[in-house]
C-alpha cells in the first residue's frame, strides 16, 4: 500500500525493528510487522513526538499498561486504538532504559589488563541508568571454556570465550567510580526497577532474572548518580577521582554496534573508550545481546 510520507517513515522504522528482533523476540517481530502494515496504528504512533515513536518505547508502554507479551499483535492494536490516554502518557513521560550487567563479562578481561599495567581504575559511566555496571568488581565471571573469576560473593556473569583471552587472576581493582545520567534510576524505587524490567524484551527471561539478581546483589551499595540536562551534559563538572588512576570512560552504558534497536533514535548507539572495548571485543564473544 502507498502511505503518506509521515506514516511511511514510521512504517520503515518498525519494519527495521522486525528485522532486528528476528530470532530474539518472536513477539516483537510480530508486533513490529503488524504495526508496519497497519495504517490506523501507524497514524496513532505518527501523532506522537518524533523522539517518542520508537518501537521499544511504544511496546514497553503498552506492556506497562497491561498488554500481554508474549501475546498476539491484536492485543497491542486494541490497546493503542482504544487508548484513553494512559499508554500515550506513559510514552511521553518515560524513556527506554536498561542496565544489562551481563556485558561486563566482555569488558572485565580488558579492564583487568589495563589495571595490571597502570594500577587501580577510575570508572566513569555516562548513561549509567541504575549504575549496576559501575561495580565490575562485585560480580563473579565465567568465560567457558577458558576460565573463571570467583570470590566476589555476587552473581555469576558468563560470556563464552575463544582466542587468547587474558583471564584475570584476581578481583578488578577500582579506586573510584561515578555515574552520570539524565534520569538516574534509584534501585530502591520499585516502580523504577519495574520499568527497567518492562524494557527487557518479553522472551528474555534470563536477562530479566539477571537484572533482578543484580538489583538485589551487593552492587546495591549506596551510590550517587549525577542528573544532567543538555546544559550540564559535559563531564567537566563531575567529581574528579583522586590520584592518577587510569580512566575507563563510556559515552553509553554498554559497548554495541549502531544497528538494530540500539541505532540512533533509540538512544542506544554507542562505543567510546576504545582501548578496553577493542581488547574485550577481540578476546571474548558476549553471552548476552546488546539489544534491549
């Protein structure tokens, strides 16, 4: 069918998301394909501000307001077209946020190598969400079949590994850590944590369980994240770590590519501090997807 330009732009975004979710979320693949071919629903979404039209956010808002997922596209369609304002309000009020600690398993070997050469690390995460990834020293790790790192008392994070992986010999030394986010998540806020869980794709039960464990783990140590706006987005005003600890800085809370659901427009395109990320990428294969 031939669509008006504004609806075609939305349809294109949802067709792309259907491809991105293929093999990872049958529910979201079906929903995305359904939206892309449904002119009424496209018009409903097109009436939202452009930055609020992304599939992750629309689907999470629908689920937050009771749409079953996994579930048929008909349920999503009915909820949007009969919305009395609750779903739209959720979309306008919230943003997609995740805090996937599993990605630390791909970073810790590289961070440990940096620490072995230069001493304890200072960690600064821009886009820190709930700050769970600021505590790489408070998780245990498994890199099958090459080795493990235990003794933290925290959850075990796993990433199948191959190649010359430098398995850390001991806990990662951290001298300082800090997080910056436009909307920091307080793990003591049950509603905020529930929204984080809602942003996890429906079939990703393991990832959801990992999030819940991380929230309950020793990583809940009291921490403070700085809320920033467009006028305070520079890290120049953030507290400086004492001494000469080497910095690990990231412009987003995880290393990933700029394709799929984390592409520009879904607030997840990233990749910053090249030295550790490059080392980790060559040494390990992530056990968890970067996608939301």
